[in-house]
């Protein structure tokens, strides 16, 4: 028994796309463009990659109205996650140690304008899996924790799911 090679799989996908396009171009939900596989996302009405970037940030201890930290304790306002290509934020999850009331804000490029806000009210965590926020190649995605809690929130941790986006298909 033999396993298909990557070339076999790619050829199968290409043949599948061509057959669907020949019958009805509106049916195809898979495409290959510049060596990358794209899947049509009906919820967001755009072509996204099945491969994803999971951007994480957090803070050890209390946090109040500040940017969360990335890997190796870098504040996200100084660096952020640089996008390698056009992308769409498709899901967000946030967690704290205790039940807290706060808002996770997604920003980019050091601009205090919020691209997206996830309000969390008297619970330890929340998530949204139908986010639809576009960012461009070269943008730096940053995470900010906002709260009116006098002591701040305890041990916030955030995960953002990002899909690459193709606007030319």
C-alpha cells in the first residue's frame, strides 16, 4: 500500500477545481494560487487559507489598561505580530485566572483605534469564532487589555486565529 505524494494530492485538488469550474464556476470552493491552497469561506464571503497563524499574548500578574506581552515578554505595542501577507482575523479567545470584567481590544501598527473588541463580563473567559477583521501585509497586530477594575485583571491570556486572505480569486 502506498501513500499519495504531495504532488498527487495537489494534482487531485487542481483536477477537482477544474471539473467543478467547467460544470459551474460558482460551485468550486477550493483553488490553488501561487502554490497555496485557498478555501472559500461562506461565513466571511472571501477566500482564506486553511493554514492558520495562532498569535498569543498575555501578562503574568495583574494587568490594567495596557498592551499584552508576546513571546519572551515583549510588549505588543513595541512589536506586534507582523503579517506576512494579507490576512483575516477569524477567531479570538481570552482567559483570566479569576472571573473578571474587561475588554480585549485588537489594534494594529501602534494606532489606539480598535479593530475589534471582545467584552468579557464577570467570567474567567470568552471567545468568538465568527470574527471577520482584515489586516494587510506588513501590519503589526497588537492586543490591549482594558478594564475599570481598580486592581486590574489577573493573568490575562489571549489567542487570536489568523487566516491568510486572497482578494484576487
